[in-house]
């Protein structure tokens, strides 16, 4: 039977094990995150620039993409305009609006009057911006480029944000509807995004809460912390039981009891004539013999 002292030690060991388990789980939560993941979503339907005539909003207006999922955070992203053609690309303004309402003009008043026929990717990591003036724009990646200011976007487009890079979307949740508003702001020429558009979003996945460490305090005071691949143990607390008195009698060592010694023998007095005088008994204090 464990003493109250040993029971207290077991409780302390149990609490120590729980604290250690929580520390290990916390470390697991910090280290078990999945790496960043990229996803491309697109709308391949063609966008006519403009919808009618030679100036005004495109059709559809806006063109939309739905990004699935929720609870993710954008780390970086790119936008691609597929099959971009126009006889006067300087007329084209493009506004991107995210699911949270963040908005950014990704391209405006570039390329001058030189016909364009290219797939244009807007990427913060690109080497440079789209060219201004009468310069051929080849297929490739370019930084956000907004030449000039005051480009109008008809409703339902929101007012453009003041950002100058796609990083304005970083830290937001990509899930939901992304809208692309395209406008031809000057009459005379037409164009299209014949292959629609797409977004390539890199998100940071949330940490995975996987409790891989469990602490157990056993009745013997041993604390075990178990993981999926290894087991850690603290030194068991040893309780030495109080030895009990054995019920089996041990062999007794015989000690001889004291034997009363006889009084010394008095030599018999010799009387004349060779006779022996009788020995008188000791005086008992009773006053003599009877």
C-alpha cells in the first residue's frame, strides 16, 4: 500500500507530465504546418473590348472567377490576360477587385498605338513594367503598370485603390469572387481577351493541430511521454516498502538459564575417636530446631 507521501509524488509526476505534453504539442503545432500551396483558377470565356461600338466597358463587365475554399492567406499572386489583342492598347484600362473588396489597376495606357497580340502576365517578381509609347508588347511577365491617373471605371466597379503592386492582396483570404473590369477609354479601335483570364494564387496553409504527444502518469509513479515514433520516460520514483515482521519464528539461540550453585561443602570436623560430628543445618532464623 502506497503511503500518502508516495501518492503525493505520483500526483506531482502526473502534473509534470501534463505540462511536458502541452509543451511538446505546442512545438508540434508550430512545426507541423504544410508548405505554401499554389492554385490557378481561370475564366476562359472571351472578353470583348468594348461591349459595343469602339469605347466603353467590355463585355462581360465584370468578368469573374470564383476561388474555392476558405481560411487561407495570400502570400503572392499573378494575373494573366490570355489572348490580349487590340489595335490601340493604350486605350485599355484593367481593374482587379478581390473578394475582400481590395482593388488595383493592374494595367492602364500602355503600348501606345502598336497592335498587341500576346498573353500578358502581371507579376510583382517580373523584371520590369509594361512599356509606354508605341512599343510592341510581347508575351511575357510584367509588373503592375498604370501610366497616368484618373482612369474612369463605370459602376458597378468600385473606386480603384491607391496600390501599385499585387502585394496589396497579400494577407487577405482569396476565397470568393474575383472581378476583372476592363474599359476601352477612347473611341476608334477594338480588341479582346480571347482566352479570358486567370489568377495564380500562392497561399500559406494554416498550422495543422495534430496532438502527437500524450503524457501518462502510471500508478507506480512512472511518467511516459509517447509519440508516434519514440517513447521518452523519466526515471521511475522508487518506493521502498517498510519491511514487515515475518510470521515465521526464527531459530532461537538457546541460552542456558542460571543454575543455582550449591553451597560449599563444609569439611566434616573430626572428633576424637575417629567419629564424625553431625553437621548442623543452617540457621533459618526461626530460633533453632524442633
